[in-house]
C-alpha cells in the first residue's frame, strides 16, 4: 500500500459521492428546466452530505467545453437540441473526485459515445509505466475512429490535496513521452470530442475564480469575495456564490492585484458541439481503480 489508508478512504468516499450526485444532477437536465435551479440543487446534494465542492458545478452548453456555470440570477433553460456537459468536483478533507458526463437533448449520440469510449480506452491502459503520451494517443485514436476531433488544448490532470491541477498532465491527443505513470498517482482523465476545430478559446465571460495569493483586500466588495473564497482553501469558487452587490468590481480588483485567477468560459467555434466524459482514478500495482466509477 503506497497510500495512507485514511487518504485512500477519503478519495474513494469522494468518488462514490461524486458519482451518485453527478447522475442525480444530470437527471435534472431536461428540456424546459432552469439552469440555475439545476446547478443549485446539485451543489446542495454535495453540501448536504457533509462534503465540499472542489469547484462550482460546471454546466457547459453546445460549443462551450468547460468552465461555464449558472450566473447570478441566470434565466437560461435547457432546450431541445442542447448538448450539456455536467462536470462535478467533490472533496472530502481536500481529497478530490472529479467526474463529468454529457447529457444529449438533441441527436448527438455518436459524439457523446466518442468521448465516453475514449475515456474507457484510456482507463484500460493505465498502469505503472504507461506514459501520459500513450494515454493521449489512445484518446485521440478512439475519438477519430468515431468520426470526431479531440480537443487538443484541454487536458486531464493530477489531483493533489486541495490541488485541482497537480501533476501529471494527461493529454487528449497523441504525443510521445509525457509523465510516466506511477503507483499511487491520483488523476482525472477527461476526453473532449468535438464537431468544431479541436481548439478551445477563452470567452469574455468569467463565472469561476480561484484565489492564488493570500494578500488582504481593501475594497469592501473585494473583502466579501475573499470571505467567499476562504473556505475553498485555494479551490475555485463561483461569482454566483458571492453575496451582496458590486461583486464584479470586487472580482476585477482582485484579478488586477494578482490575488484571483479567472477561469473564462472555454468555447470551440460557434455552432459546434463538444462532448466530455471524465473519471478520477488511483493507479494501483497492476492497473487502476476508478474512484468515480
Ligand atoms: Co477535471
């Protein structure tokens, strides 16, 4: 046993909870249902279980690949034809499970299957000695076999204690080398398949932020933002979570002073559709255990 038993249990417990909540949350994605209600209800399921959110529930529509979530007072509803990515991060004492699926409200079954099959193909080759490049190669090959394009500039990532973007980086495209997978590593694999360009770019809108420096703020609205951020202990939080007014002024002030890092909504080209599948796993002596499976 390479990992402390308590740590291992926390990862497994977080994974089981994430899996349960993800499927219940995805069940709320129905034509005519409101985004804000769906997001708040799903996040509450995690809190009600006594666990923490490793990041705000990401719900990204159509060409948006990631990092969208409900805005304050969001009035968007799910519509027929939408392709909806639901990406959930749960932690127990800082040990994170990160898992995602795609809900198809249109006729995108093949695209949904492409990212899901790529995730399965990737998981099947994870064991000590596999390289991150080999995983990316499996992801790209599977998505292309299904007739779609992998998103090249989004990657899977290691999950450290209160750290969402630890090593290793797991590419979604073929490459040589990369990190060598070792027993005890914990990471998320998250293939994205697209009908678009295969490269996402940052939109102007930002709903999710992360505190990256511990300096104090003077502006009252900025102080209120940092009070919201504090319990996350460096994990991301949502603009929607900050109470009161002038929230955007506080956020802008903190980004400018290098205290917050913004995560803009990430889009492929307009009119395209992106699907995503994601699991978290722990590398074992001869393979891996999927904590969110
Ligand atoms: Co992830």
